[in-house]
C-alpha cells in the first residue's frame, strides 16, 4: 500500500521534476558556453556575433545563468514582446536586422512548429535563443539611448559633444523582467524632447503610405524653371506625385506635358507645406522635393531621428536659442514654448556653418567688423592696389592690434600680408549690420544683422562665410534684454545707431544650439522635410544602414 502511494506521488511530481532537470540543464548549457568563450574571440550564436558581450556575461552571472526568455522549455510572452519591439525599431529609423531579427524568427518558427508537433525544444536551441534575445535587448537599448552612429566619425562638421550612456542595461532588463514591460522600459531611453515620439509616428504613417505606393519615382530633371503654360516631359510624373500626396484631385487636361493653372495651385500648396517659396514655379528645389518617394522620406526621417539621439540632455534648458541651419530659421525658446522665430542666412556650401553648442553671453551694438586675415589677403589687398580709395568707400580703417589708427598710405599693400588689422566702422553699411550677438566658440561663429535685407527673401539662404545673419535683430535683442526694464525699444534703437560700438553683458548665459535637421515633427505630429543643403544626410544614412 505504501509502495503504491509513493509511486503515485512520484508520478504526480514527475512533470515538475522533469522541468526542474531541464531548467538546470539549460542553466548549465548557458554557463558552459560563457565559461568556454575566449576573451579575444567574439561571442556568437550560429555565426551571428553578439555585440553586448560584457553585458551578457555580467547579466547571466548575476542571475546564476537562469534563462530569461523561455519557461518550461517554451518561449514566453516576454520573448514575443521583445521581438515585436525589435520590429518596431524601424520607426526609430533603426534597422531591425541589426538586432538578430532574421535568426530570431528562425528560432521562433522552429519552436512554434515543435509545439504543434509535441516535440521538445533542444537545449542548444533554447540557450541560443536566450543569448540572442538578451543581446538584441542590450544592443537596441544602447542605440536608442546614444545612437548607432558615432557623430565624431563623420566627415560632416558636427561639434556637439556626443551623449554619454548613463543607463545600466543589465538593470534595465532586470527591471523590465520584474514588471513584464519591454516597451515601457525601452521608451525610457528615448530623447526626452517630445518631437522624438512624434517623429516615430510620422515614420509609422509614412511606412503605411509606402506600402500603397505604386508610382515610378525616377528623378525628374529640369534645366530651367518651368512656368505655367510651358511644357516638360516630366510633367505627367509630377502631376501623378502631386495627386499621390493629396495636393491635386483628378482632373481633365488638354496636354499632359503642359504645366497648367490647376497644377500651379497644387504646386503652391506643396511648396507652402515643404518650406519652399510658394511662387508656384517649378524650379530645381521644388522638383527635387517632388522627386522624393515615401522610402526616400523615411530614410531622411531616420537620419534625423539618429541626430536627435546624439543630443545630450544638457542642451534642453528652460531658455534656448535654436538655429536649424537646414531650415534657415532661428527659434527663441522659453519654457518649451517658441516665443520668436525669424529667418536666417547660413554658410554657403564651401563655408558651411558648423554644428555645435555654446552659450550667448553678450551683445555688441553698433559693432566694428574686424575683417578675417583671409579676406584682407584675398579681397582687400588686391582691391586697394587697384583703387586707393577702396577703404574710404567701404567705410574701413587700418588699425594696430591694440586699436590704434594707422595711415593706409603708410602700409605696403604689395606684400603677401600686412602687420595690421582692417576693420569696418559702425554704420548702416557695416557688413555685420547694427548689432551682433556673441556666444564665444572655437569656430568664430556668431549671429549678426546685415545691410543686405533682400537676401532673406531668397529660398536658398546658404550665402554667408559661416556666421548666422538674422532677419529681425531688433526683436531678438529686445527678448534677450527683457529682464532689464531699462532697455526700452527706444534705447535699443539708439544703441544700434551709434558711431562707436557698445558691449552689453547679458544677466544670464543662454544656450545656443546650431543644428542640422532636414526632418522634424511638430507638436501636432506633422512631419516637416527640408533640403539637405550641405549633402550630409547620405553619409549618416549609409552608416545607419551598415
């Protein structure tokens, strides 16, 4: 009787004992794999290198080599949730294949097939998929926190200090395990600025549009601006694209190659929406924008999502001056509200404005313009040799480096250089305009007024030698000095029209960030795409997709 009772008890516990044995065997399998691994040889699963070798050792050692993603020899919902988040990483502009998605899918398909057939999953497969999923989590977490691409490795002039990793990915995964929350854990790594999540939604929506896309996106090329009534062989494609993007309803036309008035209205709407001059003319910039397919726009958005991940948290203050070079715009932000926006002129192609951050500390009213040595050598000296009155005509003077005036007639203008400084006096024709805004930096870049007001009406405003010219300097100065009631609009205007310069130190240092963003999403979730004026997107995209 006792023997029968003991046998019944043993049989009733047999499944649990079997699971315990299998679990122990799986722990040993994972432990032995990690112990046998050689320090100078990459850890891999089925010839797939694992990227987070250090985290994997530490993580599994801490949990006594217990598996994470399987229970009783089968995949958990937690494992499926991670796979889903890996797939969703495409909306972050990342490539799901970077996180072993193909091999993970092979294992999931095999395990699902085994389950249907009542076959136990092999220990080696269970160990492989566990290490693979853990590595995917760690690798994805790192890319979400600091980006995949090192901005310092790029040829583009990016000088904002890269964000440093602050999160322990081991602790993050342990926390996610306890709460059974993968998505919420990964979302804590997103950049804190709201436009990041909005950007994800723009990419998600664009991906749905891409799935419906059947158009031929072969680039339409124009040799000159096309106006209403003119014809071009690319017109049928452009008409199709305007309809595709919902700027144009189907209509009857006489000549498919003619740019007609109906298209003209649609083009104006397209230009307005895409930051182009809404003149209705089909110029190079407008046609280039219409050449962009949904796939192209997803790539552009992906590049800029990566740029957002590079930004350190220290750049997100209560008060900030943000210049988006690619959008030719300056925004003054206070408590996350944009209080002021104005057009700017940035560096032209071969004098590109650098990407960096600094702090604005003072304003110079009625400034002198101290000409750079290169301009003195290459422009001023040849001009003076041809025209002795050149300096007077340009309201310029020669001074020592301590500011003492020098008679231009005593200077040898025939040499390769002069031992003096040339500067333009304050006034309406001064190249810096009536005021400049200073944020000391190694690039000698600052924001300033300009006498060439008509240039702000141009669509392409990459025209300077690198500094930022501002369209509305007066309002900008009023905002920066608003904390001092003595600086009335009248006093500011008077300070801007003096014969000598006046330096005014600000009562706080204001972060200035020069960015290069060819895509962003606004607070309403609308995506904005801009031209890649410095041709920097492709380099980032190649590195991102590598």
